[in-house]
C-alpha cells in the first residue's frame, strides 16, 4: 500500500501542477490521509521502528506538497 501510494502521489502532484486545477480534490481527504501517515510514523517510532518509517515520511511529505498546491490553485477552478 505504501509503495503504491508513494507512486500515486507524484503522479497526482504533476497533474495538479501542469493543469493548475484542484477540481475534484478534497482538502479534507488530503488532511485525513496526512493524519494517517502521521499516526503511522508515531506507531513506528513507539512500537516497531524500522525502515518503513521512511515510506510514511516520504508519503506524508508528498501529501503536504499536494495540500500546498491545493491552496495555490484552489481559486483557479
């Protein structure tokens, strides 16, 4: 799941950046996904620290970038 999402987020970022549109994107959805990654990192730090934490962090950063683009382009719809 983390690898598939890790591949999907850059594609979504590129699409948003090139089209300059966030039509169909929900900020609440992006926030909830980011929250899930934050909880995943917390779990890895407290119970099961391993290399997978870096996938959570990377995906979280990609979601943050998508959220930033949402704010930049939200008025372009």
